[in-house]
C-alpha cells in the first residue's frame, strides 16, 4: 500500500500540497488535463523550481484572470464535482475534503451544510488546490495518507470575515483530533484548505515509521518566513508493516427501508470511513435485520456515529478497538491485450485488475465487464 507522509513542520496549505505532489513527479500537463472536466475557466497554472532557506522544492500558483471571485455554496461545488467526468477516486477524495471544510464552517457559523458558502475556499484557486491534490494522489498511486502534527500558529490573519485569530475558527475546528505543536513563529502556518486535506485524508498521525522511503518532495509556500523554511515535505514510500489500530462500529437495524442503507453507506464512506459492510442477520423474536459494520479511525468516531444516528433508525451503537492487517500493494500500469491498464500488484505476487480501469475498457469497447476481468486476469495471473 503506497503511503504518503505529510511532514508539516512549517505548516500546510493547499498550494503547498499540490506543489509537493508536483515535486514528487506529478506533471503539470497531467494536472491541467485532470482539471479539464470541471466547468471552471479564467485561470492558468504555473509551477517552477524554487528554494526556501537554500532547500530546493517546487512552487505552484493559480493565476486568475479576475481577482474578484464569486462566493460559492458547498452544495454547488459538491454537485459539480459529483456530476463531472473526474475519476471516482478523485471525486471521493475531493468530496471528502470539501465535506470536512463545510462541516467546520457550518459549526462555526451555526448554519446547515447546504447553506454554507465559501469565501476564500470557494474561489477557483482553492477549488484547484483541493481537486488538484486528489488528482496528484491518484496519479502517484497513493493509497494511504499519514501526517505529522500541525503547528498551531499565533497572531492574527486577515479574512473575508475581518481580522481573526490564528488559527482561524474553521481551521481550529478542523484541527480537532489532530496532534498540534506549539507556535513556531507569528503568522498563519496552517490554512483551512491545508487543515481540511489532513483532516479528511490522513489515516494516522505522528512521526514517520513503518515504511521504506522511496521519494521525497518539497512544496513551497508563497511566504518566506525568517525562522524556518516555508516548505511542506512529502515523503512517499511503501509500508514495511501493514498493521494499524482501528475502531469497529456495529449496530443492528430491523426497521429501516432497504434503499436507505445505500445512502447511509455513501455518507459514511464520504466522511472518511475506511470500510462499510452490510450483512443480513436474525434477531430476537426471529425478526430479520441488517448488521451495519464500519471500520474507522479513532479520530472519526464522533463524526461517523453522528451520521449513523442522523441518517438511520439505529438507537444504539457498539464500538471496540481492533487491528487490521493489509497485504502491501502498489498500482502499476501494464500492457494488456486491451491496451495499457492500471492494476494492483499485491505483496504476495497476485495481480488484481482495477475496477475503474476494467469498467472504462468495457464501456469503451462494448464488451462485458466480466470478459475484461477474464482477459486481464489471465494476462497478469
């Protein structure tokens, strides 16, 4: 399982994350093409080699034709992403980041999710940063994200809502459940977009351990701080130990329409659940029911249990710690009789075709999906 470690020693922002992914090998042309399915225009992308405190890295900028950007509602952005032709993996990650941002803004301002409207985060450059991050992770084959603690920062920051303390209220909300370090100097070191990327995608926190480093990239922020290099370090590697601590959430439901379960599953996965499963069971008094099982990170317990209670008829929930073991795997592009395709290569040598790739080939060629699996599996077995 290819792992990306976000070393936020100087903080994190959306542009720094994309810059770091470019430094790791994401071509700017691939990023441009990846963003093409979105209906946003009036911008161009720039990236160049730069340095901070004599440490080399990459920068990333979104140049807008018009500085004044309209405020966009969360619901509009979420629907635009969902209705686009972006790959499902990109949609899922970008959707999770925007959802975490919207949840934080909704709590800070006391409004419903659909009424949340973004100021800075609703501008095209922030949308590009978030979707661009998801595109970069997909391109590099990243399957797991981990992160260091986040510097808390100090002072004040100028926003559309006026002068606010650092971290800004939405950022502070997003940092709940994430280890923080003390102020490393005045100024905003973690932006709302940066905090949302970590909160939505990171599956573990702390110093890097348990994986072999393959490549390191540095994403440069716009500011040049005097106290330390304004860089985000991205460490790409393969885990040497595929075990991790998780929580298992369970509940039995016997009084909910069957079609609602699919919606609940979608909400849980979008909110960061590692896995969701449904199984038929027989309860007391011989009543048929459904067992809902969720595998989650401990930091996501409150959010996921809140979704279960809000979106289902469950009146109780069990949760207990567990450890999960995952076979190491990586994504490779291989030549097949049906053309180049991305496949998963498992640590035990087995090759598993990627569903989205097989689905794409089946639709393009008008052949059954099972036939694609058979051909690709035979070729790589």
